[in-house]
C-alpha cells in the first residue's frame, strides 16, 4: 500500500510499504481521509514517538470503509463506513485499529467531515468532563480556542451548558470562536490579554482551564482559577519549563492535571468512544455540533498541509483526502 513517510530530513513523501494485517480484535480500514494534528508535526520532527506497538506512520484519526474484520470483532462488517481514533497509521491507504476505537460516520457526513472528529472531540471530552469534572453552568477558559481541539471544546461547553472564554491569535479567530459558541475571548498579542480574561469572570475565576500552551501560561492560569479549580494541561506549545509561586495552589486547593489521549489503554479509549457515540454523535446529526474543517489536501500534499498548520493561521481542522 502507499503511505506518507517521514524522511531523515523530516520532509514527507509517499512510499510503498507493507499493508498492515488486523489481529482478531482489529478492523482493517481502507482510508479515505485522515485528520492532521499538531502531534503529527511533533512526531515528524522526532519529538513525539508513537507509543510501543503503534504504527510509526503519522495519523491519529481517519475515516474510510471497513476492508476486513478480525475474527473476534462483533460490530462492523466489510463495507461499513466508519471513522476511528488511531495511535498512528492514518496517513496511509490502509490502517488497522481496535474495534473499540471505531465509530460509524454520523449520518449525512462526508469522509472529510468524519475524519475531523475523533481526535479532537475525544480529547475535548476526556479533558473537560473526565479529567476536568465539568458540571453544568461552569465557566471554562480554553486556550488556543481556534485550534482543532479548541473548536471542539467550545462546542461541547455550549452544548452542555457551560460558558467558554477563549484565547486566540487574532480578531478573525476570535470572531470564529464566538460563532461556535464561545462567550468571550482575548487575543494573545493584545496588551490587555490577561486583564480581559480576568474581567470576563468578574474576577471570580474559572472552574476549568484547558491549556495546550504549558510553561508560559502556568502562573497566570493558577491566578485565574477559582477555589478548587482544575487546570488541565494537554500540550506544551510554549515549552515545558515554568517558574511558579505555588502558594495559590495550596490556598485555592487547585488541581493541576496533565493528560494525553494517545497512550491511554484500548479499553479506556473504547469507553471514551462509547460516551462520544451516546452524548456527542446525535448532536452532529441534529446539527447542534458541527465539524470545523479549514482545508482539505491530498495525501501527496501532506507536507503543505503541515506547513499550513505550522503557520498558526487555521481555524479547526486540516484534512488529507485520497485523490479520486
Ligand atoms: N494531550 C492530548 O491528548 C492532546 C490531544 C490532541 C491535541 N493536543 C494538543 O492540543 C493542542 C492543539 O492541537 P490541535 O491539533 O488542535 O492544534 P492546531 O489546530 O494546530 O492549533 C494550534 C493553535 O495553537 C496556537 N498556538 C501555537 N503556538 C502557540 C504558542 N506558543 N502559544 C500560544 N498559542 C499557540 C495557535 O493558535 P492562535 O495563534 O490562535 O493562538 C495555533 O493555531 C496542541 O498543543 C496539541 O499537542 C493534546
């Protein structure tokens, strides 16, 4: 089969590789589309190796058609159209995946739209509700609100009756986040960036902060949380080091939680996908939640797709699609 391969100079090319063989609990998907994620950029640069046993090929989510099923698989049949959360391997013609990480494509969705859902909605759900213990009527701060994960998190907050404030890189992105359901936001280059985030809660603080930025934001995040607030760190885009006064942590009984989705167990991923199917998938069908796709490239243009993501100009997802 053909797959997008990372060369030693970190460039991407399409090459012929062996087609994976599903084990008894796995499904072989003929990939039509794959989502591009920030993690792919890091893996390409050698900073985010796949977990043990995972495909070394890039790609954490896909949509396509079931090509074959392992002997213990119960749910899917050859020819079903599905999307899947992957530990790797999405940038290829075929990928194997545990049956529990696979969901049907929401009714009426294209392959491109379906491929934009698994990684960001699973990440947003896991970290807002499971790690962040988000309750109705909460106030949430979502950093990088226009990112793939951010656009999913904003919509989940709105759908589940919480107020989301975002941070973004431009007024254009802020407008897009407000259209998706954010209640307010702040542009990270503005001189009053942090003041605006503080005034949004009338200085009472946020219940949950979803943060992919890391080091540079840690101290300010602690000061913006309310007593018993939760800071969920899901990325380190500004770096992993921080110099922080821990007194707020004690006085406000704050919890700081670090979280990655990719290296969770298959059973944990299956229970997460199950929750998404029950709580989130019907809201796609009703139109309450929408896929946010910024751009679609062919697999042979994967390098250009990565360059677009690196530009920090995107709102939502970039998708790779098979040439027809
Ligand atoms: N832990 C997990 O399980 C998990 C899973 C998925 C994703 N993630 C993380 O979530 C983040 C978003 O991923 P994605 O694929 O949705 O990304 P994305 O769509 O590429 O969006 C990333 C955005 O982050 C902002 N940004 C970039 N560098 C920044 C910096 N130094 N400081 C502040 N903001 C910065 C930029 O938006 P603005 O210019 O508008 O700020 C950029 O467009 C990444 O850090 C990723 O690693 C974590």
